[in-house]
C-alpha cells in the first residue's frame, strides 16, 4: 500500500448556528490507495464529514487538505476532478434526459471520440445491468437503478479516488456483489476510496481501515 496521505483533516469542526458541533475536532489522515470505511449511527456526522471533504460544506474551524492542498484554495470542480463523489441521494447527480446521455455526458464534454464514448457507455450499462433503461429518464427509474447509474456515472470519469456515501442503498445482494467486485478491481489499480455506510457486510468485503464516528468524534480507528 502507498504510504502517501491523500486526504488530511486538521482540527476540523462543523456546526450550525447555536447548535452543538456536528463534527467535533476531528484529526484524520487518509492514505491514497486504501479503502477506508466510515461507520456510525444516523446523526453521527458521517455524511457531513463527506461534504466537508468535498468542499460542499465549509468548516466552522479547521482545515481540509487534498494532496497537501487546502481545499479553501480549490474550486468544487478542482476537488471533483480528484475525487468521484457519490451523494447519499443519487438524484443529485442527474441532469440529462436519458440514462445513456447521463453516462456519456462528461466524456463528450471532454471532446473524446464518439466511438470511444459509446463503447464506454455500453460497457457500464452492461456491467451495472442498466441496458434496458438506456432511453429512460434517470429521474423515472427505481431507487436501486438510480444508485447504480450514479455509481456508473462516477466511474466513467476515471477518478483517482472515490468517496461513496451509502453506495448500497436500494441494491439487492446480487448487485451488491457486482459492486464489490468492481470496487475491488479499481482498488487493485491503485484507486483508493472512502466508503460511508451502514452496511457492515459490504464494507467488510472491502476495507483496509475502519473508522467509527459517534456524535461528531472518532471513537474507533483500526487498520486490518
């Protein structure tokens, strides 16, 4: 495993006005090519922590660094070019009219060859069992189908790191197994990931390190 730290949180706090801290003085270094699982009950601060890492929320105090760069000096687009982020609500990813357009949008925006784009789209449609929905609106498919599409749309952009918030929502066991295999293959290629989840079976298949958060504080942090 690469020893380089990719994400670093220093004395991180986050709170809404006149409320108790949701994130309370978290210090954390996450390595580039490990799979890190962040676990904890509802309301523990897991999703908030992910949004702070991605720059969607700004900390009340403390710093977030990606590749040794303070994200306050980065745009959301610059952060997104380094980390593929899965929202807890997959609908936040979608803005195209059809499933196949959603998958191909970023590659077309980059000006890549149309044959290449179509091949990549077809491969991911097949991998995530979405072929029969290619002409459907992303907003009109089931929750599990939306989740699979959102993950596929992240992967087609070939990210160097993944931050996945509850990636197994709406997935049955067969499709969880498919996702586990995909993520294991990506990790073998050196792509690290942080997975925020309630699904202990899922993360146990993947993680190198597990962090448990309770009331905005790290209460457990162990590598296997």
